[in-house]
């Protein structure tokens, strides 16, 4: 397996496919690098080098007791980029992964980065606050953590329904549902719970101002997990010259339900042929 050690000694697993300009993918919660297989295979077949890692505590990476915060996640990405000496990299972050690629740019700059893609991302702020009233109420996240601690397997099994929008007319295979549960159960329970606090409460509004590279924001209009009005809409407004694509009727898990559309949009953005 391909692995590297972070600054605090945590061993992180990653995939590295193909040759060409690099594209680095950061996965959503509670998944791992395998969520990107379609996008990675598609882009590697078209002349790109594609890299995806399992976040600390998830998938095949080690499960430390601490470090489930965005400063550490950004540091882990920096360690991977330096380990592979990536230049001219496009960063792609889905859901909570949108936070760590954003925090990476904020903390480490964009010297090595040429583009950014935020897919159904939690940026700029997920939770409801006095100055962010469109956010999601804290009680929802408290309920998620309680559900995980009581019966994680059943909670994740139930969570997949709104995640993929199968309660709103979307269709995914039994295999996808099984894979989603299998991936989630590989993760550390502690990391899975701690990441709920991280992705719900971290405020990325100051980070957004530091993004100067061309940015593509894609969000599903029917996202039941990360509501568009509270996140993607605002992110596209806050990032200078960001391109926004709204997938009408798409759920949170549109990397599966809208796989071909996403693959085509990523390729168009990478080649500079995207239509605004």
C-alpha cells in the first residue's frame, strides 16, 4: 500500500493513479478515498495524475485518538503534497473535504495549487449561528453524534437514504448502499464522531477570502445533508470569480447519482473548456 507519515506520525493511505497534471481529491464523511474511484479512473484515462487519500481515522489510514480538526487535516494534506512534491495541483473537496482543501489554501497558500473544486462542501459555515441563521441547528449534529454512539451501523444505513436522495426519487444500487456502509464501518468511531463537531462548527469564512485560484462550486439543489442556501450558494458568492453549477434535483451524494455529469464537468474545468 502507498502510505506516508504526517508530522505527528500518523500513517495515511493514498491512491496515486495515472500520469499528467495532478488532481488531489479529499473525501466526504463518513467515506474514504474509494468514493472517488469513478472520477479518478475517468480522469486518469484522459491524461491526469489522480491522488486520493483516506483521512486520518478513516479507511486504511491509522486511527489516532486525537487530531480530528481542520488545522490538522490541512497539515496532513500539506504533508502529502510535499511527500509527492506535487506542483500545479487541482484540489477537489467533497462535503467535509471541501473544508480541508480550503483550510489548506488558507494556511499554506496556493503556490502549488492552480484550481479548486468544492462539491457539496460544508464551506463557508454549516451550523446555524446568530450571524449565519440559514445554517443547520446544533441539535441536528448532536442527534447525529448520539445516533453514532448508540448504533453506528444502523445510523449509517439510515443516513444513506437522504445522502443519496432515494427518499426523493433518486435510484442507487444495493451495491452502492452496501459499499457505503462497509466504508463507514472501517473508520474509527472516535474519529467519526469527532469529525461531526469539526465539519459542523468550523467557520471557514475568513479562509474563503484567501482563495485566489480559479474555483468551481457544484451543489445539488435537493441536498438534504448540506443545504445549498447555507453553504454552496454563499461559497460561490464569497470566492472571487467562482463558477457555480447547480445540479437540479441532485442529492448530496451526486458523485454517484450524477456520476457522468460530474466527470464531464471536472474534465471541462481542468481543460478550461467549461461553459459559464
